[in-house]
C-alpha cells in the first residue's frame, strides 16, 4: 500500500464525512455532490452528467462517452442521522471513526481516486461511476431513477461495506401498514364497543406461528411488527382502532403478494396497505465476472473470497431486476448505523487495488 494513496483516501473520506448529508438536509446533499463535482472538474477529458430528482442530487462520470459502460461502480453519499460529534472524523489506530465512514463515504473516496487514476491511463477502460444521495431511504430518486433514464452497464459493483466479501444476494423488503377497526365506548362499558386489541393480539399470535421470530440468524422470511398504536390517550376509553406497521424481509422463494395475503388472513376485517417495497438482490455467484472478481480478491487478500447473503437491502437490487449482474463489495469496518462507526484505512487501499486489478 503506497503511503500517498493511503493519505489521499484518508483525506477524501474525512472531507466527505464532515458534510452532514442526511435525508432532511437537502443543502448538505447538494454540498457533498458539489465536493465530488469539484474533484471531477480537475480530471481532464471525462464525461460528467449531474442531475436531480425529488430534491436528491446525483452525478455520473464515465471514462468514455457512453451511458452503458462495461463496468459501473455505484456509491451513495447520504448517511443516517448521527450525533454532532460523529461528523468530526477521528483518525486513530488505522481507522477513521465518523458517521458514514464505513457506510459508505470511504468507498466513495476509493471511487474518486480510482476514477482519477484510470482517466490517466493511456488506454482508458470502459468504466462508469455513479454517486447518488438517497440510498438510505430507498434509492428511488437515485440509482433507480438513473436506471430508468437509460444508464446501463455490463456488470455493476456497488461498494457497500462487506469486509471485502462478495455479497451476491440479499432479501427483498416491504413495509405493511395495518388498520384494525374498533368501536369506541366508555372503559366501564366494554360491551357497548368493539375493542381492536383482541383481534390485534390474536392476529399477532397467528402471524408468529406462520413466520416464527428467529432466535438466531437464519436465511428465511421474517415479518416483524415494529410500530403499534392503539387508543387516543384516554385510559378509560375503548380504542376506536389499532394501527400496526410490519417490516417484512423476504427471500426469493417468497413474494410480497404471499406475505400480504398471510397478514390479511391473520387479521380478518382489517385493512392492509403496502407503505413501501423493494425487491431483493440475486446474482449467480458462478457468473464469470463474479468468479473473476473473487479471484482478484483472493490474490490481493491471500485468502479465498467470502461469498455471503445479507438481510438488509442495497441499491444493487435495481440492476439485477433489470437483468444486469451486480454484487456488493466494500471495505472492512464496524458500527454500521451505530454510535461507533469506523472504517479500516488499509482496507480502503485494498479495495482500490482489487477494483484496479479487476478493471485490468
């Protein structure tokens, strides 16, 4: 690992994490894209397109004049909410501690430096770089919108944090809102009303039998009640309704339709509505490009590439749904969305070297 590479990746990551680019700070989302645009402006002869949708900016750069490069790298610059101190990066013990350092501004730093170095080659490879600003809230105005506007590729690498493993599959997700009707009455006269708490508890028990809550990590569909609201705040009133929200994570053998049908069967008479949904990632781990990448990972790390599946979602899913193979690979770190998020600086350099080798 060259010291100069390490120093620039550290500086870029720290610069990026100082910008509090959370979903409800549109001026900061614009600022972080401005930072990227300024970096790109110093690289001669590349092709850059900046756009915005729903208040979420994005920027795409390619080394050749095309909207369908052979390889596309994807990174997001939005982060989840953090404590104010987390936006002041701390470098110690070979790590960068800060909100977004692992997820995923360290990877964005790798993308920027790699773009600069690939552009300096005598024969520029056919590679594109997407920087989006809404992955943490679903990617509708970022990666999905860019895909719908005609950005394609032969193979996509989404540089989400994976500890340098190869993430080839992750679950789909739907969020379901359920309204159970009741009939309000005085708490001393329960016979005069209809209490929605009883069908709610019976339905939850039935749902738990169909989708048992796992006590340890398992690769199966989960349906988790996450928000429950009952009553208007008066302790002597039968509630007029009960409202529940379910976070549903499903594997490829299940579907949103089958999950919603099961919820409706468990809560007869209730109204179930899909609040938001997103499909899963599913790329064949034996795909030639995936295997070629695995060989590069093994050569750079000295160990066989780790193939694995994940329970959360990423923007890579949009490309696999369009029939384009995509996987996630990213740096080593910990504390994802926590108070102690960090990224390993050496792994940023290793990630850079893996992708540079993969490009060839």
